[in-house]
């Protein structure tokens, strides 16, 4: 048992046996996530490159821009995002319930099905079977596989939650339950209403934004914020500041958050009141942001001097900042005056990047960097790669967000404002796009940087997993929990 | 345990509330919009897409055109869609009710295409078809500097067997893109469908709800004053 | 701020998950005593929440667009705008042009340019029949015409079907009025528009019960 004064996150005896029981599924989902991450960001590079050099790979129908963009989004969401989230959910649920994972192999089997579904779906998109629905790009048949695979993982997690030992339900568990319950509902409803028997007319974009917004805010947001609360406490060895406020933030998010989706449809041919309601509801999210800030920032800031050098702490700190900035920015961007200028532009891409990468992916990296050494009982084989991964992710994300924001602002001005002077005619779209080429090129470079960091992450993780497997496989007795479950 | 029951119940209530408020209520109104029958013309609007265009809609969908092109015209004064000639009026919900997959899009890397059929109709050869073929074959031919990728894979270079195809498009292409002698470049069925779809895109009918736009007070007062002066 | 923060976080005992749970359970059960400054935070959040709900409500009420599924402009209020909103009116010229060019209708014989076909179909452009008395013109279109007719000095002999209600085309009075308004204003013609009420009056009163086509002689008797 580590001494409490060490300030680093120490693991109790119970924690060690729980961690060991997470080893198999945790490592599986982490590795799958890392592979999809590299694939997904490679697709990002291709898509980003095509934006300034349209002739690149133009003769290959499978790699035409529209398909690469859809596949990229699907791979990063369902491949990287979900696998990472599954790893985090399993580990956090088990640790917070202080219960060992039972039947870890079934989780891996579910995971295999999930990843087969993602593989099938991504190839399907590139082959032209995509639905073209943002956030639900996979062909119809894939969604069924995903749902079945998800169902078992979620049921397992909720059973673990039910078997928890501590009477107190920590705020992370609230957020995890939120994520686990919310996703299957919105996913199945969106699948039914958009893919199986599509609703009529503009109901489709309405259901789509409702789904995409819920998916981000409640699934990725739920898992990410759960991990943030847990890591903030564990990394600093201190309780969460103003902890009693955390449930207020939780309920405000749950009650108001789901209504905010249609705020993205400003100016679209959907009834004006739906959009106005969405904008009004999204304002309440500012209070939620304040609660997160009051809870997480002081907690993390307090121990900054001690643990700043820890990689996971750095990832988590970046994640918190990105979460707060992105949430405030998305409220601001939904205001009609702002949306008039910046809707349909790369500023929206920048916001997505900040949300999905700056917040969720950074938090996921931070969690995995804490989790994987714990569950394998090993340290990272190449520590320098961890630092490289952090800096490439941070710089890549920052460069990408800044470049896309500037590009998007210029694009918005060109698209939606008449040049000065009497009788001015709109700037031709081609000129607008030409004027932002340098920023799009920066975006490509940023994506290349991200790929490099992700390869470093994959190498480190693969090395560790290989070492772990080779030491475990010959002597199954060294893995008592896994063998008991099997 | 009570608090856990509360948690589950609260989550369910919140989900059900947002579902009802955002989706169900609208499904009952917007989701049930019907076509408008115009007695003057003896037709119902919107009119169904021609068969070839409906198949082209699937090509548009599977190539991911919606990644760069929106299909929603914003109202005059909100952006400058009207000044760009992207449509005579803003889009309304009824425009979309017959479309199997509504692709209003969220990025404008290219122009809005809601009324692209109107823009090219009757212009630039064979009702705009030739323009679209040239543009799809190589966007630089029609729009130098465009970042749109070429869709050359929608065309087929094949040996002329017997009579040259009347659909062949190499005559529209510059010398650098000419096929070898004895060969011709023809659009595939998918290209024909896609172009038919693009040409079918025009929201010309003025639904009554398209007039539901705000008129600034000063304008209405000015109008009333002018009317008063006439009297 | 930082001094309060230090007080507001506690060490997690041995750092295990169990102690994490118990410390936070304790924090929830025994809310920290309100100290100077510390109690400001919930107050601030309460104030912010109220403000945001207040602003949000006003925003929604202001931009609700009548909670109408057919309003896409958030500033539009169906209640106040109902009076000024124009009832969808038909442009008679545009509607008439569509009717004129309908397959099988006027343009089939009189041509799109209104010139007719020399010797077979009389022209409409600059025709004294078109720009002259609307009484005759309405009757002609309602019920049709047979036999010889002299237009612009040339004599034509043919048969024109009726277009009015009850005839083969069964056009409403509005349509008849629109198409007549169109031909009277197109191709250099500049005669006044034809009133729908006049068409209705002629059909239901002056010529009530008539089904057979007119002859030019009969029409010339009409003022």
C-alpha cells in the first residue's frame, strides 16, 4: 500500500485485485481503441489533404472526399471513442463498485462483435453503403450488431453498479449510469427513425441533431466527465472541491441538455420555435460548465505543483480546459447572430475537434495512461513516447482548432457578408476557399502530428500488451481472476 | 437505494421529456405536412422527383456530396444566400417531404445546391447536362481553382464499337483530356442519374408559408403611411 | 479563492477507492459549514441559474414564432402579422401563361408566340378580336367557335373548342379570366385585364345553358 502522503494515486489491496480482473477486457478495448485511433486519424489526414489538394487520390471512388469524411467520423466515434469509453467504463465501474470483474471473456466477445461491426461499417461507408446521416453513417445492418454488442457491455456495467460495496454513489458513477442508459435509447430511436423507417422531411435533420447532440453530451460527455471527477480526486489524492454542487450540475445537464440539440439548426427550414427552444436550453448549460469548473479546476490546480509531471495529469488538465472552452463556445455559436456568420463553416469543425479531441480524447488518454499500467502491473515500456504523445496531441489539437477557427471565420465572412462598397457582389466561393488554403494546409500538418502521436501511443500500448500476454499466457495461474471466470 | 431509484427515474423522465418536446410534438405537425394542391395549376406541390433523379439522389448520398454542399437556402437578410442566387426564396419544411433521405448538410465548402437545377436549366448545353458532365469530369474546366475533387470514376473511356455514342462527352473536354483515337468518354449510368438529380433540384413553387417572414415595423408603418397618403 | 479551495478539498485517506467513497460520502452528508466566502459559491450559481433561466425564457418567448410549424423566421409572429400577410394571390399573367402553354391548349394552334399559323390558325398578337370587346372574347373562349372568321383582314375557317366549365377543357372562370388577361397583355397587346366576375356573369347569366360553339356572326352581334 502506498503511503497517502505520496500524493500520487495509490492503489489499495482491493484495488489491485479489481485492477487485475479488468486486465483482459481493459487491455482489449484499449488496444482496439488505439488501432482505430490510428486508422481514423489517418483518414483525417487524407480528408484534410484533399481539402487543399483535390487531385489527391481523386480517381479512387472509395477514397472520394465525402466518403473519407464520413468514414473518418464513424471510425473515430464508434471505433476509437466507444472502445476507449468501454475500457474506461469497465475500469471505473469495477473500481468504484470495488467489485472484481466477473466473466471478463464475455466482455471481450461483445467487444469483438462491436469491432467487427465498426470494421464492416467503415468498409461499407467507403464502398458507398453509408446512410449519409451525420453521426449515424454506418449502413443499417451494422447498427444492429453494434446495439447487440453494446447491450451486453452496458448490462454488465449496470450489474456491477448494482453489486457495489460502498453505500455512497460517487459522482462519477452518476455520470456513468447516465451514459450507459442514455445511449441505447437515443441510438435505437435514431436508428428506427432515420434508417429503418425514415421520418418525413425535415424531421430527419431534427432527429439527427437530437441524436448527435445526445451522443456527444451524454455518452462521451458522461464517460469523460466521470473519468475527470475520478482522476481529479485520485491523481491529487484530495476530495473534489465543492463536491456537494456536483449533483446540481448533473441534474441540470440531464434535464436541460437533451433539449439543446436543435440549436445547431439555426436558419434551417425547421420551425423557428424548436431552434429558439434549443438555444434557450443551451444557455442553462453555462451553469453546468460553472459547476464543472468549480469542482474540477480547484481540485486539479491544488496539486498541480506535485503531479504536473505525470502524463495523465497533463492530459486530464488539457481535457478540462477543452471541455469548459468547448461548452461555452458551443453556446455562443448557437446564437443566431453568430450562427448567421459561422454556421456551415470550419468553425463548426473546430468546435467538433475541441469537443471530441480536446476534451474526450485527451481525457481518455489520461485515463488509459493511469489505467493500463494498473491493470497490467507494468510500467510503460518507452516512457519517452508518452511525452511525445502528449506534446504531439496537444500541439496538433491546438494547431488544428486555431487553424480551423481562423479559416472558418474567414470562410464565414466571405460566404455571408457582402464586400464593402456600393453595388458589391458576393465574393465568389472559389476565392473564399482559395483565401483559406494556408489554414487548411496547417490543418493537414496538425493531423499528421496527431497521427505521429497516436502511432507512438499504439506502439507503447502494443509493446506493453505483448509483454503482458507473453508473461500471462504460459502460466494461467498468474491470472487467478480470469481463470476463475473462464 | 431510494436515491438510485430516483436517479433512474429522473434520467428516464428527462429523456422522455426531451423526446416528447423535440421529436414527438414536431412529428405531429412538421412530420405530417402534406402536399399543397394548387387549383390554378391542377397540381400538387412538391412534385415527386422523376425516376432517374430519385436514383441520382442515392448516388448523391453514397458519394457523400452532403459533406461539402448544403441543401437549405437561408432567408434573405440572414446570410446572403439570396444575393448569391442560391434560390428565389428560403427553404421551407414542405420542400423536403417527398425525399427519402433529407440531406440539408452542415458544411458549405461548396455552394448550396438546393436550386442548382434552376441555375443550369436551359443553359450551357442540353439543359445544363453538359455543364454538369464537364464539371463532374474535371471541376477545373468549369470552375478554375475549385477544391472540388474530380469524379472521373463516374465516366467510362471505352472503345468505339460501331457508331459513336450520342452521349459521348469528349467533345466537351480540352485537348489534354482526349481519349486515344477510336475511344470515347461516356458518362456511366450513375453519372446520368446524378446529373438528372442535380437538374431536378429547384424549389420554385411559392408555398403560402414561405411568406411567413418578419417585416420590420418601420417598413409596415412606411407602407401604411403611403397608403394613407393615397387616400 | 485559493484559501477556500484548500479548505474545501480533503485528503483521501490511504488513497484507495474505498476511502475516496467514504470521504465524499462524508462531504455529501455533512455539508461544510458556511464560512465567509465559501457560501458565496452556491449563491453565485443560484443567481446565474436564475439569470440564465430568465434570459432563456425571454429569448424563447420573443423568438417562438407563434410555436407554429410553418414559421421559419423566428421574428415572425403569426398573430400580429396575420393582417398584413397577403393571402396567396395568383398572378393572372403568370397563371395565364402556364395555361396558354399547357399541352393541348391555346399554344397548340395559336403558337407560343401568338402568331398562329398562316391560313389555318388565326394570330392572337395584334388581333382585333383579342384586344377588342371582352364580352365577345369571353363567350368565344367559354364555348368555342366554328365557321369562318376574319382576323386582321384574313379569313380563317376552323373550329376552336370551348374551354369554360362544362366544356371539354372544363376550365374554371378564374382560369378563363387568367388566360384572357395573359393574351390581352402579351405580344404587344395592351388591352385591359379580364375580370373573373365578368366571366362568371356571362357564363351563368347572359349565356346560361349554352353549350354549342359560337359563330363569328353571332359574336359580332354582341357589343
